[in-house]
C-alpha cells in the first residue's frame, strides 16, 4: 500500500493559516514582508520545528525547513511554494504548496523514512508581486534571474522598499540566496484556471508554463486646472488611454492561447479637479510560444510609439518591468508525477500553466515540475477562491508519491 497523507490534518493547517490576515469575505491579505506575512511564516516555522525540521533563511527572505538525510553532502530535494497573498486573495494560492510540503515531511517523519539526501520545504519571498514588483522575487534572486540590489530597491505604493523590510525583519544578514544549491524542485499549486474542473480531473500534471512579460506604459502631458482649461486646449494624457486599451486587448485576441491584461491605471497627481500630467497603465502579456510572445511585444511597442499623434506635448513610453520566458518542466519529474497519480488511482491530464509560479524561476537552474489541483470555477486571486478538502488531499498524495519516487524510497 502506498503511503498517503493525513488529509484532515492538512486541511486543519490550511484553515489555521487562513486566520492570519483573514478578510471579511473569507479570503486572505498577507502581502509580502508585512507583519501579517511574518506572522504566517512564524506559525509555519513552529509547525516545522515540532517535527524536527531546521529553519534557514537567506538575504532575500526565502525560508527553508530542512530534514536531514543519510548523506547531507548531497544537495536537497526541495518542495514548496509561497505564503504571501494578494490584497484580496484566497486561502490556497501558494499556501497549499507550502502546507502540503509540511504534510509530506510529517508523513516521512512518522513513517521513520530516512531519505538518502536532505529534503527541504521552501517558502519563497514575494511570489505574488502584489505589494512589490516584480513577482517571484525570492525564487528569481535565487535562480539568478533577478538582481538582489534591484529587488531591494523596489518600493510599494507607500514608498517603503523591499530593502527596508528585509532589514526590519532581520533577513538581510543571512547568506546570499545564490549560495544555496538544490538538486530538484517540486511544487503543488491550485490550477487558478477552469480546465481541470471542466474535464473532471483530480490532478493536473504540469508540463510547462506560459511566457510572461510585464510593462508600464507611461503617458505624459501637462497638469492644469480642470475648470479654466478648455477641452481643445488641454494636453491631457487620458486622451491616449482609449486607443491604448483597445490596442492592448486586440493583441490578446490573436489566438486562443494569447493573454493581454490591463490591471492598473494610475493618474498623477490623482486629484479630482486637476487634468493629470501623467498616466501609467500596466500591461501583462502571456503566451506559451516564445516567438508569438515576442511578436506581441513588438506589436505593443509599435502601438505605444504611435499613440501621441499631432499633440507633441503628449508623450508615450513603454517600460518593460519583467520577462519570464516560456518554461518546459523536467521530463523525469513529470513522469514521476504521472506515475504517482496513476498508482493512486487519480484521474489526471497534462496541462500548461497559464499563471506565474516560483517553479518558473527555479526551473531555470534545476530540474523542476508542478502538480495542479482544481479550484472552483477556476477563480483565484479572489476571496472566493475555493477547493475541496479531498482535492487538497489528492494533490498532496501525488506530491508525496513523486517525492518518494525521486528519492527511490
């Protein structure tokens, strides 16, 4: 009989974690490096220590809980995800992967299995990119895809930097993230889309992930009083917004796999009776084909460059914030996940991730793969995000099976 997780314990831990930063609509708000985020990490740390795991940190705030193996000179197998959430996030995005990792480790300890190599649970810093941009900061710095100095300089809407928060919480004195070696990485996550639920599958075997490109489009004009200034004499950057929005949405309709999203529109000085001098529009482009994603980028660049028209006091600039190229996950680990799902009797299908995850960064450096569980109506980044206890248990069981398969146990 294969070893299985304790589904009731996993669910109880998920509900306990959800109380930290819990919202009125039963979601969660634990944004990266806030006091609530640190409180959630402390609870996780307490649970880890109770089963004998050692807690380690690095200078970007990544957290690792370690179970020693027979040969601790070998690089560890790492499982995990993140505990930070969106401002109006759900209970399961990222959190499922971290707490399923804890449940997997707990079962290994309870079964008195001594793995050949160490196993660690990773809790990566700022996967969401909600408070600080870009997303996947901790895993990105570890993988060498993001610069620690640039990450430390990133500021939130209140002007507080990542560096200030890392210093405040005592992370900055820990080792350089890139000094840590990892053998392989596995991550369990909710799908954040509707495919698994629509197809009636218990789990998804994730074979790779879409490429993602983030931008700010900066439109500038001239601030002036809203009353005395005739419409025809204004240099109002808001005039450019309708054509910009229409063009961006058209870029996202070139084929069924393309995605284009405008998530933020900021005006400055953000006053009701002032014609804005600046408008900043965020853009998120995604596609599973890197060449098509590059073509989408080119079209966006052309769109922005042609916006201003005859009014030379209006300017438009495209600033690229982040690029996560298309990812293909490790074939051996993907096979282990498929094997585990089949042996446990779960229905499954291969799937490509449409969302960004820490796995996308980690995969640049070591063999990596992911497991998805369905979520109701495909809704995520939302307080109504929901999974059922049996879905969490199924995903954790497949994760445990993949871990044991990788370890040869």
